[in-house]
């Protein structure tokens, strides 16, 4: 298995311009409120989160001498910037449906301001490396299992596949920068524990808010089926536990989870479509 970023990996943003359905179907994922709102709740966190990721990596860009990593940082910043833009538009569609997106955003922004004020630049970079691992393993699951998006609105399914592809491409950039400027594994582990807690907390809060607006918060069948979809025998998150825990092992590198073949296969899907559109 690879223990470093593969040689020759080019990271470049794709200029996507998704035609979001207007109005967005309230339960766009197979008519299921729980599935739709789990993705919705994560999406609302992304614009501010990805700006934080960009800022945390950018603080160290001038300390990096490796020209390959410098170019990958450029690609990382470009990709995260495009993700932020598309997910902001996604948030606007959710706002149009009557969900209180502003409160969710303000909560995330306040936590990011606190982190930037109280924590060192290295701890902020550690948080980015940790959270990028979480998004990378979820992205891998989504790309490996197209059935996870079965029944979803085609534009929304394509948005999430595009995001998953680019999260896979740049999954080690923040990690590689961190290793060059700091390398403390203890700080990384602490950042992962804290990042995991707040990611789960904020996503669950967003999900609960949207279900409440739909009048489904106390519908036990919605929660039973939703939790089974996430954590049951064939749950989408269940296979990720081992790859998540790998992060805590000494000597871990994100490309030890070598999904390069899957990356190239998914690239073709988007790059051919972009060439046709051009």
C-alpha cells in the first residue's frame, strides 16, 4: 500500500455550474426525509468549513519548498473554493424551503472564529488534516457504492459525486503540509477527537432542525429507518469505522487507503462530460 501521496497526482478544480432544481425537492433523496436532510445538514457546514481549511493551509504555503506540494496546495485551494460556492447555492435552495439555515451557519462561523482566535496556526492545520480524513473516507464510500445515491435527484447525486471525487484527489494535501511544518502525531489525534465530536454534533443539530420543520422530528419510524441506513448491517457508515481509526495509528498516511484506480475511473466520468460541454 502507498504510504505517501502518489507520484504524478494532479489536483485541479473542475469548474462545475450545477443547475440546482428550483425549488429543490424537500426530500430529494428517494423521497426520504432522513437521507435528504443528513446530506443537507453536512452541506450547510461546508462553505465556512472549507474556507477555514483554505486559510489554515494558506498560512503555511510560504514555508513549503517542495514544488509538487506547492502545486497541490494551489489545486486544493481552487477545489475547496469551488465547493464552497456550489454549497452556498445549495444552502440558498434550502433557505427558500423555509429552513433556518442562517442559525446553522452562524453557529459554525462562531466556532471557527473561536478556533482561529484561541488555537495556534499549527492546531488549526491539524484540525484541517483530521477533518479532511473524515470527508475523504465518506467520499470513498460514496464513489465505491453508487447505490448510496439510488433514487436521488440526478443533479444532487452528481453534485455529491463531484465533491467526493475532489475530496479524494486532495485528501492528503493538508496532511502533507502538516507533516512538513509540524508532524506532531499527538496534536493530530487530539484534533481528530475534537473535530469528530463537533462534526457529529453540528450535523445532528442541522438534521434535527430540518426534520422538525417537516413535522417529522418525533416520528420514530424516520429515526429507526435512518439510523439503520447509517449504522445497520448494510449501513453506509459502518464500513468506515476501520478506515477512520487508521488515522490514530503511528505512521499513518491518507494514501495508505489507496483508491487511485477509483479516482481515475471517476475522473473520466466528469472530465469526458466537461470536454463534451466545452
